[in-house]
C-alpha cells in the first residue's frame, strides 16, 4: 500500500459541503483507506483573476493499492463528479484535488507531476498537510513536510535566480524588481575580469571566483538585511561560486577542467565560512532553456569574451549547477522556462505570494 498526501481546496458554493463530499468519495474508494484529515484553513486566493472569494483548504492522508497515476485519476474523477470545470488557471473552482506525494516516488509526465511542483511554495498547502503528515518526505528537496512549513518562517523573503549563461537571470530579476514591493540585488558585470578568465580559465579561475565570492558576501550580508518582510531578488545564487568552480572553458573531460583539489578545497572552505553570514534564499529559481536560445542571446549581447561559449560548455555548466541544486540544504527550487521570461516573472511572484 502506498502512503499518499492529497490537497483539497474550494472557493465556490458551499465549500464545507463540497470538501466533505470529496473526502467521503475518496474514503469510499475500495482500493484506498483514509488515514487522516486536517482541519479546514481559509486563505485568500493567490494569482489568477482578481476578486476571487477566499479558498477553504484541507489535506488528507490515504493509503492505497492504486498506482500513482490511478490515484491521480481517482482525484480527477471525484472533481468531475463534484462539478469541477477546468478553464482558467488559478481561477475560482468548485473543488480542487491535488496528489501531492505518493510514497517517495518522483513522476514527471505530460499528464502528472509528483511531488506536486508547487506544493513546497504554498503555505495554504503545507499548513493543512503538516497537521497530518509532518513526517512525510518531499523527495525532490528531501525535506519533511514539517520542515518545508517551518522554512517559510525562518528565511527572509528573498529569491535567488540561477541558470546557465544566457538564461535571462538579470532580465527576470529586473522584471520582478519593477514592482515597487521588490528590491533588486544585481551582481556587477566586471568585463575586464571576465575577459581574463575566458582567455585563460585555468590560471584565472581561482582569483576570479574569489573576487566574485567577496562581492556576493557584501551584497548578501545578513547583518545588513534590514527589511526581512519585503521581497528581494538577486540575479545570482550564492552557491554558483562552487558550481562555476567546477566548470571551465576548453576541451577534455570535466575532471580535467576543474580546479585542482587543493585550490577547490581552499575555495570551499572560504565559501562555507561565508555561507553562515549571508542571507539564504527562501527559494531558488532555476531558469533554463534550449542551448540554441541561450547561445542566440549570448551572441546578441555582444560580449567578445563570450564567443568561446558553445553548447558543450553550456551543458557542462548546467550539469554543475544541477549538482548543487540537488544538495539537501537548498530547499525549494522553482524550475522555469527561459524562453518565456514574462511568464517566469508571473510564476515567481505567485510562488512568493503563496509563501506569505
């Protein structure tokens, strides 16, 4: 039997009656057993059309002999029987049932994603879920549901954007900071330093990364974080330092292009010492797109020193960043399409609002 976590929500009609009917229908499934249900939580609608009525949210924990897809199909069928119409994203709805977790399974198909790709950002999901399933593990972050909820109250309202060169990190950060409620933390572009790095990455990597690390420490100094409730966005991620230290231009295998062990260990020590004193993001945006799009953007901005970049270099950098993102101290990661930067800003704001 699989251990499953389900989110329930409604903001049309008799919300209590609808959610009770949904819970009863799930409990009546002969292949499933309702283990626990949360209390009802009322929350304001996040995103979508303005003027919506507040939602009533809840969570349920079941065990089931159904497969992951069959468990999701059960929820879709219950929604249909209760009058759910899918027309406007994040719009008002009679009932909304989401399969959040299915054991420790990770599924990504055109029909279904488990864990639910937005659950780690949504207080209105995590609050009810933590009542009945604080111990369940979110396999993408490797955090418990209880830790995900506590995380919303222990880190500042800050989002860091990362991704390969050309993904549009600065564009997205600027778009978010166009809202007066957001503060922009922009990394300066040091053309001479970067040009030296691209000319001779083996010789210049360590001093370049040390200089960038020093700048990031100053920009993210936790002692200077005077507005913890206002949202801030940076067009870089502090952890990029160690990811970029495992990436260099030129041919050969990745193991030949890294800093030497001694230099990398020294840089890691410096990074670890600084990490305790900088603001850490509430979530990270991983912005990425096809290499041909990224290379077109790189060419359009006309930085001569970036001409050596090709698809292989972008793939190597992408792999180094992805390895850092898999660490179990990172927390929620919002993966967005770099080919739709305006929509990426909408998605990022919605994630931030849902964490409030």
